[in-house]
């Protein structure tokens, strides 16, 4: 179950990076989403310890929170913060 949750989150993260690049011309969003996405893929494939995914998702939640506080906009950082926190909770529970 936890691997399925992680894979779903990875898809959201990668799609979000591509949308940020296409719509907002944000290269930083694109590269960071793919960097974290690849690291999470390695955790899901158990190349890295699965517990490392919790640390990576925790770091992403802080990044998204800082972006929400800076911009005061729900989209896109607020949405990704909600998805990230939900993923973190689900991974901790399961």
C-alpha cells in the first residue's frame, strides 16, 4: 500500500513540474520536481531505503509551505502542500 501511495505522489510531483514549466516558464520548478521525483523513484524501487522517502517528502512540504507563505496563493504551491502532507500522513499510517 505504501509503495502505491508513493508512486501516485511521484506522478503528481512530476506532472506538477511539467505544468509549472509549460504554463509558468519555471525551469526551477521543473528541475526540482524531477530531481525529487527521481530520488523518490529510487526509494520506491528500494534502491534507497524507503524511510528516505519520508525525509524527502518532509523537505518538500517545508518548501511548498514557504512558497505558500511567500505568495499567499493556493495554486500551485498550496495544492502541492496539501497533496504532500496527505501523502506523508498516509505513508506514516501505512
